[in-house]
C-alpha cells in the first residue's frame, strides 16, 4: 500500500462510496474501465458507475490453469489478475497510425487514431502499476517518445486496488512490485477486513486524487484503519507460493546461453505467444499496410506481435530464430536479463499471468531457479 511519503490524504470509505467515486470520475469526463466478469474470466472493459467491479468473485490460478468463480467471503476485490493487462489501453493491440484517401483533388493524409477520451482505470493492481511504470520508460523515455502512448497516458486517472489476497501464480512480493502500491496512482483503495468487507482505506498520491476524494466527503482515517489495511496487505505478501530471486540472475542466464535446459523447455513450449500477449510489459509490434479494393484508401496499422513468432525475427535473407529453443531463449533472456541493461529494471513484475495462461504450464520462476542452480 502507499507509503506516507507518496500519499497525501487518507480517508475511510463505506461500500456505497465506491459507486459515488465512479460517478464523480464519470462526471469529470472520464470513461470508466475496470474489472468485469465475461466469458468465465475477470477482464477489463468499459463499465458504468453502477458496475459491481466483479465484487464477490475470486479466481483460482495454477500453472496452465485459470478459473473465475463466485466467492462467499464478502470481498469487493477478491480476484487478482485475469488475462487482460492495462497495456491494452495505452498500447492497444491494434492501432491505425495514418490513413490516406485519394480523390480528384489528390491524396489527403490523416494522422493518428483521432480524439482520445480521458480514461479512469479502476482496479489497477500494484504489479500492474509497476508494469505501467516500465512501459512509460519504453514509450516515453529517450528522444523518441510514442505520441499515441503519450496521448493516452496523459489523460488517465488511476485508481489502484491493493491486494489483500495472493493468487496461485503471484510472485510480486519477491519482485518488490506488490502486493501494496507505493506510488504510480492517483487514488489507492485497500479493503479493510472485518465489518463484512464493507470499509475501504482510500489514499491519494496526486492533486487530482485529492480533488476526487474530497468529492466523497469521507472522514479521515485513523491509526487503527491504517494498521488494519497494512496487515491485510502483509497477509497477502506472506501467502504467495512462488518467488523469483533476481539477485545475480542476469549473470546466471547470460552465462548459461548454451545450457541443455533450453532444449528441455523448448520441447514443452508451443510457441503460441500466450505469455507475451498476457504480459503487462511485453511491447513487440509489427506493421501492416492495408488498401481497399478500389485503391482509394490506404492505411498503415500497428499491431502486437511476439518474439515467439518466427516472422518476427525475419531479416532480409532469412529468419534469425528458426527454432522454438532460440525464440524461448530470446524471450526469457530479454525479460530477466538484457531488459535491465536497456531500461534499468527487470521486464517482469511478478503478476504470474504467463504461468497461468501458458497451455503447457511452463513456470518462469521454475526456469529461473533451474538456471541459477545449474550455475551454482
């Protein structure tokens, strides 16, 4: 949860205040995006102020397994993370970069996707806050910022949900990215146990968060509320069944590029790309050009791609990574080793999505542990 160096204001909300919060954000012109249950999973989609935010739902996750189900513990935020991450809002799966139309007067060009509506992100988990911070470095850092990402990011209001329950594939505690948020949000909510799960500690970290919280007229929090919320987050941290020790891992992976372990994991990997699609930090894309049959309209589109696709490594004359072994090695090495050289941090935030949504049940924490042990 937010530490006091980042939080400005803390209040206690009742269960009904959550709807008032959504109404306040909608009244300020934000489109609301939050968790909802659809097709047997908790996904992220447009919601209304009356949405229940998947309240009363939980999930069971394991290697190669995900199941959303009803819960009877009264929690508002009993679910963890599903197949969607927030990168789809700032870095959409498909975007039109420009359009061109030919008519009698010549060719007219239109840049970008048009007007972007401000969005309020409701229920961002701490691991996903860390992922957003990583993508900020990728798309906004350096001399070549992505204008489409920047336009969406600048108009976002973030409401974080601190975790009081760990999912079966979570390992954010070992990565230092959760289960409590230390920053990166406008407003953070923590469910206080007891009282039927009906009270929320609300903390702000920006002036915008202060303004929205003031709309709710909630009473300030006391030491007991703060302690109860911290204890709930601490319980989640202590109940994670997985961990990833990153100390010295970069060197172990780089020194082990020719280890036979790569052949073992390649024999199980389907190269389906699920791990890169659900990952909140993976950012690989490709371009495609489209024209209508009459030749009057042309578009250049950018869409997500994956280093597990053979064509992704195609350079004139052939493919660089022809085998699954080479493509899996590229993904893991970049994620846990060379990413740090590029961006100053690991490319993994411990959300566990790649483990749950891998149809072969490949576990990144197990693979990392194996490389460390084989080098010991």
